[in-house]
């Protein structure tokens, strides 16, 4: 499995769907990122989408890993659940704004 040296701004894509991502925050270490059970590849790599990929990555949403602080922004939605080193990334929630009272 390929291990990527993540840097903010790095563009990646799923090897099994149309989903694309940008690294927003990295852990400063090489990690194994996957989407739909297949490793993420550089955005300029041609891929052939596969059928029956479980999960979904949603356009405009940020996905984070609490253990490594890795954060990815989905720039093109598609099938596949994101994971890092075998852990599923969670959808980052919106920050609560302070009350205006």
C-alpha cells in the first residue's frame, strides 16, 4: 500500500470513484490514506471507477482524523468512505457561533 507524505494543498483522488480531495491539515508524517478501500492517488493519475464501492464522500465537506489531526476537503463528491491507517475519517462539524445577546 502506498504511504503518502501529506502536505497542505496536496490534491488527491480516489482510485475507485470520481471523488477528489485537498489536504487542509497534515500530521507532518507519512500516512496511508484510502477511499473506498483503495489508496488515494495524486490528482493527475488517471483512474477507472469501480462498481459497488461502499460509503460516500460529499462535495464541500471536511473530513478529519482525531488521532493524527489530518483534515481533507472533498472537492469532488463520489463513492467511497475515507480512512487513514485503517481508521474511518469523521465529518467535521460546523463551529458554534457565540450568542449575539
